[in-house]
């Protein structure tokens, strides 16, 4: 038996013993489109933001395109407001990089706003819809009043270099803001802007809050000088006291995106993969066990997964890749 066949056989045996599901692509694809690297699903699960486009989740049909002088390839982050009426978009532009649109007719309500120097990387609405948080490569997170997009306060500000911010997420009651970036994971009080707690100092590029608000997941991206992962794990924290509950071995590359399923039973993690140029991995929240893996294209260096999203109810799951491929599927687990 040659070395290649022997290696393949050993991998298959290992996967069989561990009981995980390995698949090159999801077997339950609803539709796919060339659209964006950033996605979000509306609160009623009827619409999906794919960069500057709004699509029907059931078919992928294009509903409308937001017009503001940029293409979907410039979009870093998107978010629906809690009532589904507004869409926030953060783009990779030096200064003018934050926009808000009305979903119903595509009217631009705010922007371009100079939110962050060198790009807005993440956006999130507060649970009551009154505020919008953004983060960027300037190392800050900012709080905006949605009604007039006035800047309320800046988190993690200061003189000199600040570690880049890649993820923001509000607590369930909106009183705290989690900020993930090169400096780790920080929790700030929204009403004062004061630092409440540092959860980890490990470089972090993704955050997700469980539907019941009791758990925060972070995706690490600690790379050494040789380009190897020193910490590419998923960490689960209890939100009541910020205690670390569990660390899950995420992948052989940074965990770029995270999403909890609606029933909090599983956690999806999008990442790069050094063998398959991208993957989506599904884990049990209660045990950390790997439930299954959707591998991407080993012949495409841009197939790494950049965004993952569950619908708020039902089994709809979607993900986007760096090559702007968006795939909507039924969650098989």
C-alpha cells in the first residue's frame, strides 16, 4: 500500500472511531450564490443580508441591492436590527466605512460615517434596537444612537496603537458589550464605557452569544512567527461571572466566525483550514464534542469560511466564504 493510500485510510479510520461526520460540502444545500463574505439572517428568518444585497432565505432570490458606491467585496460585516427593519453595513474603507439602510425599500438612512480608521470590521445592534455597536482596525469599539447615528461613546480608546477589534456582541439585556480582537476579549459596561472584565488575552476574531444569553463563545487566532496556531480554540464563558466553562479544539487555523443554534444545542464555527482551505465545524455546546464537519475546496485558497449564521428558529443555516460564495442549507445535526 503506498503512503498516500495508507494516510487516507488512517484518516478514515480515525474519523470512524471518533464518530464524527466528515463531508466536503453540506448535503442539504438549499441554494448558493456569489454574493458576499458577510451574512446575517433576519429575525423572522425570511430574509438574508449578503453584503449589500437582501435575498429571500427560501430561494436565494435577490430582493434588492443597497446602493452606496461600494461592492459586496468591500463589506466586512452586516447586521439586522432586532425588528428587522434596518440593516447596518461595515466596509473596508480607510475612513468612510459605516452605513445604515432601511430594509423595506433600500433607502440609505445614515452614512458614510467615519467610524474607524482603516475599516469597520464588525457591527451589532443592541437588543432594544436603540444602539449600534461597531468595531474596527483602529482598535476601538464605538456606540452609536440609531435614531440619529450620533456617537455616544468610544470603548478601548486611547493614545497610540490599539490592538485591532474584530467582533462585538451585546449581552442579552444590553447592559454590557463584549469586544474581541488582537488584545483578547474585553467586557465593557454600556452605560459608562468602563471596563468590566477581561475574559482572555488570547487574540480573538469572533464572538457569539447563546440565545438565552448565559454563554459567550470566542474564537481564537493566535499565530506564531512561523505562521502556526498556538491557540486556535473556541472558548465558552459563563456570562454571569465570566468564568471559563470549556475550551474546544477549533481547527488548525483561526476561528473566524461563530453562531449558536436556536435551541443552544450546537455551535457552528467557520474557519480557514490548512488542508481544505476552509471548513465549518459543528460542536455540541454541552460536551464540546465535534458533531460534524463541512470541508471546503482544497484547490481554492479563498474558500475559507468568513461568516456563519443560524436562523432564529427552524433549521436554516448559512455561511459565506472569502471568495464571496454564500451557501444556505438545512442544518443536519
